[in-house]
């Protein structure tokens, strides 16, 4: 019957369209990864501080305000690293540059590749916390048992809204020595 | 009334032969009724597999302290219970109903793509078997919850790739099923049936089909990213490499929220089919039902982050997802109103399908209200990851989806087998289920509000009493479901069962084409499309 062929042809056309949606949505799932980055960059809501050194611009120092910066250090999956901040707290004026030191030590007898990942709270202050130098920009190499002083130089943008009095900066050290460690787990 | 369409005319390529002989019939069948039965039986078996896992969880939680299982295995049980129930029981059960009923409801001879239909069923079996095999692997089955959040899920032992591939298989299976259903509905309808004359079960499945093809590929992508993060050194979700674990939650819930509607929209469809028959009235507000279903489906795509209010979203995000979520209560409220209005002043009788449907309307409303409570972002911080959310989604899944699946089973089994089920036993099954399901889940609201976290095998002693009550309810509920199996088997065997008439239910033929066919329904139906569509009741 002609009718049957007609329905078959209609089905084929429809299935093609639907399969196209399926493939497009699979792609969309992957596209969400960059979309989120772009969206968060544009809106400044991702709570991530800058990941490469910013230029050292001169700001007008706002002596009238004092912001408390807290430094927290932690380790991922009990990585064999000694990691601490020399300062736990620092009162700063917006617009003025400060350098603080962190200390990290490889506790193993092997060389180590490790990376510190920052996190800032409240997240919306991230765009006002500007780092001109940070050990977190690059992966760090440690010789066996080596300990290092690692500097962080930063400034608080004087544009920071008045409601923020305290900013907490947390670093987590990840042991990346063997990316293949993941496979062996 | 019971004109047999297949006897009208002798078409050249369709001799009216019955099913093939022997067991190979079930392997190679392309008949929508056979495949529908296989889906339904498979779903019922998985319902008991998943239910057994739930009883292991409830047995462990009967008393504080560790009794029966290791914490790791307990977490595997919560994970596998959810995955088996979602992908093995509820979704396949609705696909089973779709296979059986959609062609009969729209006057089509079969599904549009019968061979693909067979393939999607056997892929489902393969996927579930692969998922079940992870229970016996080094390191145990996934124990991260069904959401499979990294970084925890990346610590799964050998099971991780198998779990990921089983999700792929299940995804392909449901995508094929969805494509088939959409093609059947759009291309195979009786020429006289317009879209706005379709029964609501068909409508809800059309919309669900589109949801499925939109979200399953995203989930497949998310688990593939987990796989490459673990084995191929990508860093989608690995903070050490510049990734972000919260990203996974965004992608997962972009799939996950529409997914919960995949399990509830066909529920709405079956309820809208059953209630008018036993209220002996047309469905109130047919077109508003269709539009409400479509709006719920649309809204489901823009509310996902209400599952993650506590991850530290900016306030603008919290507010957007909070208001968007609250809006869903409007179309859902329209539906509840319509079902109630359908029953209003109806000449109601209370056979088992109607009892289950009424319980669904009441208890689903309750589950909806707790959902509304949790949509309020500031208070969600208290409810998040407690037993309150467990109580909420079980109210929307068990006395809603599962009850309606039971209702649908009782409603259509006389049409399928030609025999009436045992009404007295079915009503007993209903009352046992309806009472025990509340003993089981209602106390979990109190536990959650008091702060008991979910997915933990032990708890502080102040939670003991309600946990014990909940566990007792769980065991009564679990064992009551064996009655359903007994009733179904008894009906299929047909001894001591009354013969069903063609209409089965009084005046049912006014409500749907399937009731114009003889009971038991012949192997091939509607070889030529029906002349008359019962439109007055849509």
C-alpha cells in the first residue's frame, strides 16, 4: 500500500530530526563547560580570583577602611605536604599592596609536583581581590624534603562595596606528582 | 460497540497471525503488546530488586548503631536502590504502558519503529545487568548516591567504568524508546484523530519523549566527563587541574530535574485517564491539562539549581531559581484542581484503580507542598540533604508514580487478559499500601526537620523512635506489594476469574479507543484505522 510507504518515509524524516536533537544535546552537555566559564566571567559570580598575574596598577589608598583578610590552608586527600600560612589574619587598607608568605614542605623522599588552588569567600569579593604575584598561578616543584617560602602579593580594589568587612582566602594543596595515581587508586 | 477493526479488511501484507511459537518469540518479537508486557514484567522484577535494597537500608536504620551491613555497602545500597528504581523500575514501567496502550489509544496497528522497539528493550536489560554486576566488583558498587557527584564518585573501585557504561546503555535505550513513541504519536494516529483529541496519557508521553531526548544525552556527556577525568587525565571536575566539581552538579541537575518529570508526567497522564472513567464524567479542563503539562516540561529546564542552593551561589542565582521553582506549583495546581473538579458531583465508584488514583491526588499534593517548602532558598539550607528531602521525593514517587503504575495495571489488565482481577484482594492491596506508605515516609519529615542527614548508616539516638516506625512501615509496604504479583498472576492464569466484557468498565468506550477492542485484546489491532473517535469525553 502507498500509504504504508508514505508513513515509513515520514518516520525516517522524523527520526532523523530527533536524532539530530540527541546529538546536539550531547554536544550541548559539553558546551556547558565553556558556557559556564564565560557566563561567570561576564557576571563575576564564579567566586574565582584571577589565575594569572595582574599588572601592578596604582590605586588611591583608602585609609578610612580596614578589611580583615583571613588565610586558611588545607590539603587535598591528606597530601604529604606541610602547608601553612605565616599569617593567620591581616588587616588591610583597600588600594595598598601587601605581600604575605606561605610555607610548604614536601614530606616525602621523592620529588613532588603540587598545585595550590585558591577559593575565596564571600565569592562576590573575588573580582576585588587582585593578585599580582601568587604561588597558585603555577604548579610548584619540590625536591625531596624541600621546604619553600611562597609569596602572595595582592591588593584590594578600593571599589570593594562597603558591606564586606572580612574576606577569607583558602588554599588547598593538591599533590599532582603522578596524574597516573588516579588510575592506580 | 466492540467492532473489531482488524477484521474489517484483509490487507495484503498483514495476515492475522498470532504470536510466534516457542520462547524465541520473546527475543525477536516486534509486537508492541509483547514488548509492552516484557517492559512491564521487567519493571516489576526490578521494583522488587530495588525494594529489597530499600529494605536492607531500612533494616540497618531500624535501630541506631551498626547492625547488618558495612557503611560502604550501605552507601552502595542507597545508590543502587535509586538507580534501579529510576532506570530499572519506574521509567521502564511507563515505557511498558506506552508500548501497550499508545497504539491502541490512537488507533495504530503497532509502534512506528518495531525493530528499534525490540532493541531498546534488550539494551535496557543489558544496561541493568551491567549495573547490577558492579555489586560484585572489587571496591563495591558505586556508593556516591545516584547523583554520582565527583570527587567522591571518582573514588569508586573497579565499578566506575561499568557504572558509566551502564548509564550509557540505559540512556541509549530510553532515547530509542522516546524517539519511537514520538514517531508513533506524530505519524501513526488514526487520520480522524487530531492532536487535541488524543487521550492525555498519549499527550503526556509525547512531551515526556521530548524531555528524554533532550536530557539523556546531557547525562551521558556528564558521566563521560567523569570517565575521562578518572582515566584520561582531563580535569572537567578536578580542582587540581583547574576544573570545578560544582560544574558537575550544574550539568547533572540540568538532566536531573527534567528527569524527575519524566517519571511524573506519564503518571499525570494515567491518572487523567482513570479518574474520568470512575467519576463517569468527562475530564475537566482537557486543554488546560495539555498546556499545564507542556509548561511543567518547559519550566523543568530552568529550575535545576534548586537542588544546589547550598553550594554557594550568588544571591541573584538563588532568587532566580527560587521563583522559577515556585512557578511550577501553578500548572501543577491546575492539574490537581482539574482532577478534583472531574470527581466533583461525579457518580463515583471505588474500584482499585480509582482508589489508587484518589490516593495519588491526595498524597502527591502533600509531596508537592513539601517541594514548595524546599523551593524557598533560605529555608532549604535547613532541609538540604536531610530526611526531609527523602520524604519529599518519595512522596512524589511512591504514592504518586508507583501508585499510578499499580492503578494502571489494575485498570488495563482486564483488557489485556480478558479476565477481571480479584477486586477484593486488590482493594486489600490498596489499603495496606496506602496506610503503610504513610507509616513509612511520613515520619521521615520529622526526622529531617530534626536534622537527621540522609545517606548515613547510623544516627544519633534521638532519631530512634521515628526510624523504627518508618522501618516497620517499610516492611509492611514491601511485603504488601507481593499481593500485586499474586493478583496479576492469578488474573493471567484466569482460573476463578470472571470474564471481562469488551468495555470492562461501565461506559469506558466513551473514554478511549482501547475499550472498543475485544477482551482479551487480539494480537494485532487496528490494522485499519478506526472510523469513529470517541471525542466527546476528551
